[in-house]
């Protein structure tokens, strides 16, 4: 082929790719051709450097498909794409979204084809980049013109050229084409359009954000938000259901009130003046109750739809008070404070406790009466469902007491303050400092938001320096202070309180043999002054014992020693015996030896007077005697007759007691003697009551001896004698000392073998206990029992009465073992760690054995039980060990589990909530629960479908923290089913039906999700009807099914079908939103044909226009001039040009949907032009609501009666554009004007007008091209 001669104007030769070009000829063969091409300029491709040999040929080798075939295939593909483009343009609806999508689609296809074509390297189709860019821009412009339906008037131009050359032809009544240009055409005969725009469906919602409202003395009203969207209401009806009586009350909001609400709302930034923008109006109510919208009417007197939300509750605001407790309490008691919480349960209260200005905060949740049911504790507000029956019992205000029993372990000021309270709806009342101060200013009127308790120290008393073993001694007739030592449970005594003492007194003459009180002791009371602790005055001898102590607010404790023995020793007395002293050598008297026998309390001081006869002066002397016997020698220095007179005596109690008596006056009256003395004499001997004391005596002189001794006690003397003592030492014992007190054993004389008797001064003092030591358990809060925490230690008080430390106490512990304790204090404590009964069995002090108080020998120690938690079985379906399975529930439904506690509230529970959702994963959540009472409700989470598990792992109360050893975790499981759903498979599609039931009718496919069988509620809204019709479809066994609307629910025309509610076999249901996609159904009657001109008289040149109802295409049967004819009408308009006079009769019509022929007989007789004006000949725009209507004014010119045809077209979205004809209607008027009510959106315009004789129809109007037409409704 390369060798074929070509003309200079011929196409260039097809490039060839040589498989194996000979290397020696590779350059020389092509060089001349390059020179020829360059000189002739015939090559379509610019000369460029030769590419590599591997890229010089087509992508598809030419030995597979040659170059002409490749170009053919590429061109065929281009034609196919162009045909597809023309198809899309032809089927394009007047929709901006569809136009944009098709434009972008073809922009992508053209770019892919044009820019991908050079990569194939097909010969002659390898264009440069600039060429490809120009081609792409050209195709993009064509795509824009076609897909956006830009009218360039090109077809009209061609038609005008055609008509100017050949003329315009139309089908005439004889079924042949004629030229209608001979007929006068005047477009001004029909002017004006009525354009109706339906505003978005208005709605009204009460409390769209589900806010909580409450009223009280401060919040006197609640402002309920009413959200309106795309509507202007003129009246609103609210219904209030009283919470107490459940009586209904209708609240009517008038137009003037709504205007004021608009004015008030306009001050808010969120308010919009645009009519279709949502607005929130506020209506104030002052009464509590359940509120919901009953009726909303807009300015067109149509009822506005109301969104179904949960009813709005206005309740009394929650409040809490601290009930006035006992203002003064004692340390160690329980606080016994009670919070009274008022509101709609479940309630939550937060309070603050301040002890001596040290604050601590706490809160109680889930406060509600026992056996109380409330949906608020079981529902999730995100999944709330409108109740079918309004029950206000659960929303009523309740008063719930919350006790606070805390141990008052610290003295001072305890203040309980309420910080905030919240009810079940979320209404929260926070009390400020101003509210707290209001209580101080007006304590009677203001709420008790805080209460204070003054905790006082408990008093304690004991005696100091006086016990039965160490009695207090005073002179007869004198008084003394009972040595009371005041104390308290704190540090030191209570200075600002008066102590009130109770003590008993038994005179010494009435004491028992053991030195204890008589059966009827004297009771005495003594009270000190505040800030001055005085002591009671005592006078009479006997035993004084403190029995109780108290202050103004608190009883106290009497500590040991609590008894004091008061004694009145006998008055001192003196008896004397005299003996002359002789000089052994001379045998003459040298003085007197006086034996002093004393009575009283040693030591003694004896004042005496010595006077010589005939001497006017005398001398006085003082003899000091440490014991009860003494001896003094009166040896004057000078000779004479002497008189010795004893004047007065003093002992440790009585001072300067006068001595009277003749025997105390001595005249001078005056031998070696035996001696005796105690061995190892002690300063004092100590003995227990009822015991003997042994003494050893050393003797000197000539044996045998006879010793006399005396035992003195309480002013009494008992003389004893020991005879025939042959040794140097002897012992003797006292008789049992049955009385407590001080004893003196004195050696009075000793007589030897010669009968010489010598006076002795040696004596021993014995102190005898008045009482035996006694031990008993002390009481705690008046009881000999105590509760202790498990694993802890506690102390039990011991009371050691009498005796001297240390005391050795034997007791039997809780296990029955005998234990021993050494106590150092009278009020010691026994530390124990086990619960049980402890019993005292024996006592011994430092010297004496003791006894156990049988009335206080046992003490009971009990364990405080640990907290327990149970799951209520009432709503549990299965229990396996500690795992509780609750009934399955639907997503969003309300449910709760009841937790039962045992222990000491408040309780603290920690649990883990985990869920396995239907899709995806969720991390477990750790949560806490505080319960103020023994029962609490835990709301189950049902917001999302899945398997839920609640593991309660930790439990504690006010006494115990969590212990894993004592608490086994509890698990609650529940399955939450997803709510079913339903949707149309082809949303937006229009389905056709006949007015009578027939075979082959369309069904509506739907898809369901859930557990079959299903129940489905279908809503059918007919055109022109305000209220929709509801159809229930039950027992749908498949998730994909087809439904058929019952014919009893079908109306002629178009209706919209929506799915409203679906329920599955689990009992779960879902109410579908009004915004879900719908489908349309079009119900057709048998086809009809109607003349668009009502007169049978026509003008020559007129078009005979008939309107067809049904589904296009139609077959029209008619006769003209006796000839039967059949014509096919592709639209809803059948038109023929009246070319000549005659009788034109239509005999029948058949559409493509019903398939039946409807017989008729329409006769037309073939006789200046009438005119029509819509909306005064202008384009008028009217906005109405869904279900509303607008009035269209038609005005006519000509001779009545008039018949005219008008259409409703879709509103053009672009200026200058035209919409799709939706409906066509014929009307007759006997007047020059007619008003028609329209309630559908669209552009209404007249397409044909006819008066009594002649008719005119607008040229260029294509009537009835769309199927599924609906007739206009008139009211």
C-alpha cells in the first residue's frame, strides 16, 4: 500500500507498524516520505522525535484488530454513548436534583472516553491535548444544555422554517392532516396564571426538648414551650390532668394570647421572622398536672398536626427539710436526725454535715416509698414512649422520711444542712446561702433547711481521798466537804454546766455487818452552780455513796471510788493512876509516877499544872502521848507538898478539850520491875475484815510472867491477860476483827515471879478493811451488752469497788476458758476480740480476797451483722446460683430491678454494666449506687439492643467496707430486643388501582426487620381529606412481603400510603416517624371522555378538544359524516381540527389501564373568539398549608355560557421554565367570572375557552401527557 501513488489532496496513508524492520533499511525507506509530507503539509500529526519502537504502535496489535476496525469500534461506542445521552434527556423529569446528577454522570463518561481514547493509540485518533480539551469542553456544554433543559429555541426555529416553507398541519376530523394557519391566532385571548405553593406541613409540639417543670412558692409559674413549624396557629387547646383527682381541664389559648406569645418570643435571639422557620412560644401555667396538646388550629382554620411525644408533667418543686431534732444530745448517742424529702419519686437529696465547722458532704439517691412504682426509675428518656392511658398516681407528690442515725462521737456543734434536692423528672432545687439565712431571720415561716445539735460531754464523778478503807474523820457536830472530783468524757470537768449529784447515806449505826449500806439508805441530791463546782456538805457519821450524776442535758457515770466513810471519833478523855516513886536506897518518895489512860484519836497533848504548897505561882506543862496510854513522872526538884492538876487534852480531832473531875487532881503520893515489848513492831498492821492478827512479845525478868494487854477500837477497851509464860517469847492473836476501822493493841503490864508488876507503854496499830473488794461489769448506755464489728476489738468496762491495786480478776471468756486479768485502776477495761458471754468468777486485791457482784457478773458481746443484698424475685424468670435472668424486653421500654438490702444504711454498691450490642462493641461501665433505705430500684438500660449484664461486685454499708470474703458477686442478665422496622422497597413510587377489584392489580412490596410474624399499621391519606385512614395488617409471616390495600379503603384519585406502626412476635413495636418515605396509589375509574368545550356549536377552524380521564394511551371511537373511525390518543387530550362543517360524534373510549371500553355519545356541530383571564391576567402567587385551599379567579370575555379547561402543572423551579402538567379539568360558567377552590400545589392556567358558539385553545399546549392524573377537587 505504501507504494500506491496518491494525489496531493488524498488522505494520508495508514501508518504501518513493521514487525521486523531490516536494520539496514530502517532509516532510508522512510526518509523520503518524511520529506514529502513535510513539504506537502498533508500529515495530520506534527512531526516529533520518533518514540521508542515498543510504544510506536497501537495498544491493541494490528495483527489482532486492524486499524480501520479499531476506528469503527471506537465510533460505534461513541454513537452508543450519544444514544444513551439522548435517552436520558428524553426521560428527564423537571427536577433540579435529577438534572445535576445526570450532568455530572455524563461529564464523567465523556471525560473517561475522550481522555482514554488516545491511550489506545488508534491511528488517525491520536489527537493532541489541546484538541482533546476542546472536544471535552464542547461535550460538557452539550451535557449542560441537555440535562438542564436549557431552551435554545432550536426546535422552534426549525419548525418556523418548516412552517414558512411547507406550512403547519394538524389532524382533522377526517383523520388527515390540514394546515390550521388559516385560522386567526391571538395569544392574548388567554392570559394569567395562578401559582399555588403548599407550605411544608405545619406541626406543633409541646415541650419538644422534654424539659422538666415545677412550681412552688418561688416558681409561681412554669413556661411550657410550644414549638410551631411552618404554621401560624390562631388557637391552641391544652389539656391538663390534675395529679390528685385525675380530672381533665381544657386550657384554650386565643389568638390574642398567641400574638402576645409571639411578641414575647421575638425578644429572643433564636426567634426568626421567616414564616417557615420553627418558632418556640411559651405559655405560662400555674397549676401542677399532666399537660398535652389537644388541638391546634392555624389561620386557615385547619387543624395542625401534633407530634406525639411524652406528656409534659408540671409538678410541685421538690423540697427537703431537716425535721427539728432534740437540740441537745449527749456524746455517744445516735443523732436520730430525719430528713423529710417531698416531691415526685424517685428523689435525690444532697446534704452537708458540719461538725465543729468541719464540713463533709453526702447524698442519698433513689429515695422512694417502699412498694412504690414509678416509670421514672425504669425508663430512659431517650427511648420514651407516649403512654396510651394517663395515670397520674406515680406523678403525685410524696413525702419520704430519710433517717440519719450517726454516732455522736465528738462533742460540740453538729449542723445538718440541705444543699439540693432533685425529683424523678430532673427538677432540681439548689438552696443558696440566702435561703439558709432566711431560716435564721424567720425561723417560723422559713423552711427548715438546716438544724443544729449541741452535743454535750457526759459528766463523771468520783471521790478523792476518802474511801471506806480510809475514812474521813471529823469532830462531832462539825461539817465537812464530801471530796467529789468532777470530770467528763472530754478533758476535765464541764465548766459551763451544773452537776446534779445523787448520793445515799447510811448512819454508822445502821451499817450492815460487812460495812455496807442498809436496805433503806437516805437519798440526797446536790446541784452545783454553773461555772462553780462546789462540794456537798456532810455532817453525820456513816457511809456516803455516790449513785448517779447528771447535767442539764446528759446523764453521767459514777467512777470508783464512789463511797466515803465519815466517822465522829469519841471525844478525848483521860484517866490516871498514880504511884509514888521511892528512892531504892532511902525508901522515901521522890515523886509520882502517873499512868495516863487516854481515850480519843492519838496523838494526844495533855496540859497539866504543878503547884507547890504555899507558892502563889504554878507551872504548866504539856505531855505528848502518841498512843492511848502514857506515863509520866512528876519529880519536882525541890521538896514540898505538890499538887498536880490535869487541865485539858487535845487529840488529832478535838483541840483543847477541858478535863473535869476530882480524880484528875493528885497530891504528892510515891521499885526494879519486869519488862515486855513487841517483836518487830510495824508502824501499822493491815488486816482484812473477819481476820485475826498475830503478835509476838519478847519478855525479860524472872519467869514465869504474866502479861496484860488491851484491844481498843471505837472507844471501847477489851482487856486480855496471858499467864504462866515460861519462855522469853510468847505469841497471841486477836479475835476475828469483825468491824472495819482502826484497832490498837497495847501491852499494859507485866508481872514477874516476885509479883512485881511493871507498867508497859508498847502498842501496835491495826487498820482493818471496812469492806471486801468487789468486782462487776460496768454498763454502757444502761446495758451490760455491746455490739462490735467483726474482726475488731472492743473494751468492756470493769468496776472494782474497794480494795487496793493491783486487783487480780478471773473471768470465763466466750469460749468457756478461764482467763486472768490484772487491773491497776478501779475503772479498768477488759479488752475482747470475740463475741459471746463473759462472766466474772473471782477477785483478789493486793491483800484481801474479794467477791463478785452477782448482779453485774455477766456481759454480752454481739457481732454487728455484715450488709447483705438480694435481688427481688418478683421480676426474675430464672435463677442459676448468683445469676438472675430477667425477662427479655424491647428496646426503649422501661424496666428496673429491685435491690433488697439488710444491714445499716446507707448502702454503697459498685457494679459493672456490660453489654454485647447487636452490632459493634461497647466497653464495660463501672457505676456506683447509694441507697438510703433497705430497698432501691436500679433502672435497666434499654436504649440500645443487645445482651446486658449487671455484675454487682462490691457492697458496703455505714459499718462495713466491702469484703470479698463475705460477699459473693450477683449477676443480673437481660436481653434487650431491637424494635422492628418496616419500609417500602420502592419509596416514592406510584401504584395504580382500579376502582373495582380485578386481577393483575399491583401490590406494594415492603421489607420488615424483626421477629415474624408481624402486625403492621398502614396509614392512608386521601387527597383532600384532613384525617388519614388506618388499616391493620396482621400475621405477616415473612420479612419481605407484599401488601395489597383493601378496596374498601381506596378512593378515586391519588392517595399517599405511609407505614405508621409495626409490631413483631416479641411484642416489640415501633412507631414510624411522619418523615419516613411514602408511596402513592392512584385509583382509576373507567375511562371517560369529556369535551373541553361544553357547547355543541363550534367555529370552523376550531379544534375539537376532549379531555380524557384514565391512563394513557387511549383509544377513541367516533363517527364523522357517517364514517366510523378509531383514533389513538397518547395523552389525556383528544383533539381534532374542525376543517369543515358536519356532525362529529364520539361513541366510546378505552384507556390502557382499565382495558374496558366506555360507551358515550358526544356530538359536535361544526358554527369573535372568546377570551379568558386568570388572576386578572397576571401571574399570581399564593402560599397555602397542606390541607388548605386557595381561590382561583377566572374571568371571561364573550357570550355566556362559557366552558373552559384549565390545567395544574408542577411549579417551574427556574424562571422561564415550565412544569409538567399534572391535572386537567373542565368547568362551565354562566357568568363572566368564576371562582374555584384549589388545595393542591401547582401552576393553574386556562388552556381552552369556549363561549356559546366558538372556542379557543392555547397553541403549543400539550395536554394530558402524564399518566396517573388526578381530578381537581372543588368545595
